[in-house]
C-alpha cells in the first residue's frame, strides 16, 4: 500500500516536472520570437492615426472631393487627398467652390488650428469654407484623430 502510494506520487511528480519543462520550453521559444521581432524596425500602430484614417476614409468621405481621380474615375492613390477639381456642380445658383484644396499634411493649418476648424467650421482667420465643403462638427477627440491622420500624410 505504501509502495503504491509512493509510486503514485512519483508519477505525479514526474508529470509535474514534465509540465514545467514543457512550459519553460514554450516560454523560451516565445521570448526568442519576441527578441527576433524587436530587431525588425516596425513602429507600434498609432491608435490616434488609425482612428483618424477611419474617420477620414469611412465616415467623412473626404477623398470624394479632396482626392484627384484618373480618367476612369478611380482615385490616384499616390496623390491621396492632394486636392482636386470637383467632378460635379450644383443644379441651382448657390455659393460654390469648384476645387477642393489639398488636405494631405494639412499645409494651411497648425495642429491646433485644424482641431479647432474641424469642431466649429471656422478657419484660423474666422472665415467659413463655402459649399460643398460640409460643415463638420467633430467632437474634440475625433478632431484630434482626423488631424493626426492628415498631418501624418505628406503634403
Ligand atoms: C463634398 C465635397 C467635400 C467633402 C466630402 C470634404 N470637403 Fe473639405 N473642402 C471642400 C471644398 C470645395 C473646400 C474649399 C472651400 C472653400 O475654399 O471655401 C474644402 C475645404 C476644406 C478645408 C479648408 C482648407 C483651407 O486651407 O482653407 C479643409 C481643412 C477641409 N476641406 C477638410 C476636409 C476634411 C477633413 C474632410 C473629411 C472629413 C472634407 N474636407 C470633406 C470639399 C469637400
């Protein structure tokens, strides 16, 4: 009886040690992969820029007016948001600007000016853009994200 108990605990001990060995092997393998990953120069994704890109590309649809198109109507991706003549016009007389200026890199505004503009629609000089520029009213956080994304692009 005593012998069988001892052998049972020996089995548990063996299983336990085996488990520790396997865990240690996996831990060192994952450390090794982390170490090799660190040598690759990849910057961590910037959450603010990622959110700003989503707001610009999927919500504000800024490219519809601000990105130039090729002869087939598709976006010229190398010139993303670099300004474009509009491909449409109003059917009734109204104030209208037929060209959407470049917004990649936001060349005409500082970060603070852009964040303010995206919330209240006023340029730094107090003027408001004419149609068809929509009067966006982003909240402060989203205005910061849109600005971070646009500033991350080359102007
Ligand atoms: C329906 C077309 C249209 C869409 C969509 C649009 N814009 Fe515009 N945007 C314009 C036009 C046209 C102007 C020029 C207005 C003017 O000069 O009075 C303009 C002006 C601007 C300006 C002012 C630039 C300056 O130097 O004065 C900024 C900044 C801007 N847009 C950002 C954006 C952003 C960001 C988005 C998306 C969230 C966006 N626009 C979506 C048409 C558009």
